[in-house]
């Protein structure tokens, strides 16, 4: 059963809560949460003032049992729907293992709070099922023209680092075509821990999937922290804004992607990672 720790508590309280508060200012009763709150519903508890309806997913029956008691103690049973099953298949099939569909057509706050990585788990054939689930989520959000905040928390393994490397090389080539020399920056990423590559890779694909569905990535932030048992984790915040005017919204600048700071969440404070890639040389395109 999931156990939280101080950096995770800090992110939930000091980073995520103010973002939700600001985004939905004064309209909280219409805010729908969809995610994995875990047995103690610590995120829902922390953000409760800013949430109207909660769709709580878990693939662990005992976690759902405890969650039910937690919701009762929070006196929110009348505004919670529990869904049983893998969040990935619920997003793809739009129903859970009991054939229940989400009671809302789209969501305002999505918390994909995984324990494992975004890729590189399970069989090779479905190693990208989490990316695919995000694609389906975006498709639903587009159909309802609903802007939303997506929190994504993942562990990471080395297994699919070659895909992250290929993406970095591709970004380097794209910048090269624009007359910018990104080689020292790309090399820096190759010689630093995987968390830095994830910091580029994950926003890159979320931006791509988002734009294909008319979403502009208005703001994003990347955090590294050590989860329970010192497991390295990444926490991302994505502010996805549905674009009324543009079928294909502006993409994230590649230079900005490489330059984006990585923050580290410690026990009681967050600070920018002191290791930063060298700036990209050349004039702005
Ligand atoms: C990290 S915990 C949730 C923590 C919570 N959001 C918080 O802020 O403290 C993740 C929960 O989701 C469940 N879970 C993990 N992977 C899942 C998946 N793929 N589909 C559905 N539930 C999953 C776990 O059983 C666990 O209860």
C-alpha cells in the first residue's frame, strides 16, 4: 500500500495546490478531479477546497476499500466516484472493470500518480500504454474543449533511455538546421543522470500529443525527488489550455525545452538543480 514521504507531501501542498487554486479561481465547485489518490487520498485532502467532484481510480481492491473509508471520514462520499482497474485501460476504454464509465465527460485536474515509469514496464508490445492513455485523455478533453491541469508522477528505469537519447539527438539536429549549435548542450545531457533527459523528453511528447488535440502547453514544471525507499521520481505539472483560435497551437520552443530548469524537492524546500546545461550558442531564430 502506498506510503507518502516529506518531498511528496511538499510537492502536493506547496507546488500543486497553489497551481490548482490559481487556475480555477472562484469556480471550485465545478472542478472535477480524475486520478489516483491512493488509500489515504492525500492529494484530494490537500486540494479539497478547490475540488467539486472526484473520480478516484485504483487497480488495488484493498486500496479502494481504505479509500472508501477515507472519503467517508472526509464527508465527501456524495461527490466521489470510485473506479476499479488500471487507469490506462479506463482512459482508453472509458469504463472500469465493473463496466462503470466516468461520471464526467472531461476533467479539470488530472493526477496520474504512477509508481513505475512512463515507459519500459510490462511487455514490450505495450511498453507505451501510458503514453497512449495520455493520448486518449487528450482526445476526450478536446471533444469537450476542456482546459486542464495534468500532474504526472513517474519513476524511471534505464530500459528505454535509447528513445530519450534519440529524441535529444533529433532536437539537436532541428536546432542545427536553424543555425544554432546545440552540440555542447546535447552532450551535457548525455553525460548527466537520466532525470535530465526525462525533463526534456516528457514535456516534448506531452506538448506533441497536446498540440495534435488543440492544446497549448501554457506552463510546465519539472521536479525530481526521492520517493519512499529513496526511489528516484519525477513530478511534472502541465497546464494544458484548449486553443479556441488555433487548430494547431504554437509548439514549445526547442531551445526553451533544453533550457528549462529542473527543480529538486527536498524534505522541506524546493530548489533549482545546481547542474544546468550550457546555453545554446547562436542567435535566436
Ligand atoms: C502513488 S499512489 C497515489 C498517491 C496520491 N496521489 C498522493 O498524492 O498521495 C498511487 C495509487 O495508484 C494505484 N495505482 C498505481 N498504478 C496504477 C494504475 N496503473 N492504475 C490504477 N491504479 C494504479 C496504487 O495502487 C496506489 O494506490
